[in-house]
């Protein structure tokens, strides 16, 4: 107790865990989606107006694919898949 205030005991948080098989599957899917999007873009099936956004997400995906497995990477992969699907909803 400090100055009449009761302090709560410290909260112990476990480090988030990942399922490496799920992460590998999601990375493979992300890589396939990126490849499909590149093909559709070259065939002019994706709006040209989104070209800079596609370039940006392409770079972020390539960087993510090069990272070591981690819970943060798994979250990033899911976020990137959502962005890619929003840009190219085919």
C-alpha cells in the first residue's frame, strides 16, 4: 500500500505462441495470393489506380516472407492478406 492506495499484484503474461504449421501455411497462401495479384495486374485485371498501393504491399509481403517465425509475424501475415484482398478482391 502506497499512500492509502492498494496496488494490484503484478500480472504475469505468457509470451504469445505460434503454431508453426499454421504460419507456414499462411505464408504459402500469402505468397500465392501475391503471385496471382501480380499476374492479374499485368493482365490489367486489377485497377491501375491502386498500383502504388500494390507496390507498397508487395514490398511489405516480401519483407515479411524473409522474417523468422514469430507471433508478430503471424499477425503481420494476416494483416497483409487482408490488405491484399482489399486491393485485389478477385
